[in-house]
């Protein structure tokens, strides 16, 4: 958060997407769609976004008295944290494992870091997300809606709100990216879940069964029950179990090699 001074008062505004309230996030997405569609450009996005964050609603701060406009222009850099530069391209940042829409339209979603999502829901949604690049435009839209339907428990037959069809896959991608980026803090401890997905260095060929194979292996171990029971288990419980198994395997392998 950063404090902005405008018209003789101080206003705290978020400087990163993870700090947004649900209402701010909803408007952020609205502006992002307008920007993506070419309805507004980056400069006007900045004007509208800063205006909204300081409490002007849908009015532009550029309509204020000249002295107040200059005052805000001098502080406009506070919102640059919402933009990400990659090479010559600049895009809006949506990357956060914080669920900025815990509930929407009467539907209850997961907590931060997909807390409360079952392993089965996680695998189903992630599998769809990983295959989106092979789909046509209509299939991608259906995939987004399917992910939202699962994460927000939207009954079949009810239309998925457009905002959730965007937000749910974005949240899923952010959490998955964070898992693959480095250690994740769980109960105050840093745990590097990446070891689950790394090669063990052996010559055993990949059986290509992916998450399905992992699910069957976990079920075979019996800790969480059969396949159906594994799928109903909290995703983080299963991931931590997989981490523990891989960690112990790698540790045993190192000890054997050192003998």
C-alpha cells in the first residue's frame, strides 16, 4: 500500500494486485478487458485506475482543478506495480495466489492458495489448463468456464459468470506458477514442492500416465483410501504427502550412493 495526497487529504491505495479488494479487483478486470479490446489505451487506463483507487468512482482525476491534477500526476508512479514489462511488451499483472474473489454472485470459491480445493478438483482443473494451448477459441472458453464451475462449485445448468470464467483459471495458474517457482510456506515452514515434479535421475522411462498415474500410486499406498477418496482429499495434504515420499526417496538414494 502507498499513501497518496490529494486535495488536502491522504488516501492509501494498493500498489500490487494482491492488495486489491474484491470491488477494486472487479473494476481492474473491467479496465483490463477495455484495454485488451482497444477501447482504451495504456495512458487512459492509468488515469481511470488511479481515479478509481483514490475514490473518484467513474470520474477522471484530470477533470479536477489544475493544481490537483498536477499533484496526482506527480504521484501516478504509485500504480506502476500493476504493470509488468517483458522485453518490449508491457502487460497487466494478475499473478497472485491470493483469491481476490472469495465469493461472487452467490458462489463460494476457494481460499488463498486454493485452500479448500480437493485433490481431484485441482488435478481436473490443472489438466484442462495444461491442454488449453491445443484447443480452439470456443474450447478454451469452455475450459475456462469448466475450471470456474469446479473451483466455485457452480451447479451444472447454471451459467458461469464471465468474471469467474476469467478469474478462476487465473488464480489456478498463479498458484501453480508459485508452486513451480520456489519453496512454498506451509505452516511456517518453507517446502520446495518442485522436487515432486523433477526427474529422479534414474533410467526408468516415463510411463506418460501423468496425474492419473500419481493418483493411483497415492491410492495404492492407502493413506487416504481408494482413488475416489484420494480425489476427495484436500489437495495440499496430497501434495505434502507426495513431497514427503519424494524427499525420503532422494535422501535414501543419496545415502546408498555414499556407501
